[in-house]
């Protein structure tokens, strides 16, 4: 598959991971995103935005797929 596909997949995985943790922190501190629009904006910016960059930089789906192909189930 092409590099663009893996670029999007790597970024999406990182974005989902970061968004999950940002929302967990917001829930812990009782940030209600229906009242506080900045809370939702923070989750989107830090979770999805920075998570996408993290995913592109550090997550390598290609290597994970190669490892899975080596292991015979």
C-alpha cells in the first residue's frame, strides 16, 4: 500500500490515543464539554491535532503488519 495510506493510518491511531487520554483527564476533572466550549476545543486540539503528529512520528503500522505476517497463527 502507499505511503499516504500509512501516513493517514499512523496519524489516526495517534489521534485516537491522545483524544482518549485527554477526554479521560477532562472527565476526571469534571470538564463538561456541553457547557465549556474550550474544553471540547482542548480535546480536539491536543487530542486529535497533536495526537496525529505523534502518530505520524512514532507509530509504524507497516512494521506491526510485517511482524504479524512473520508470526504464523
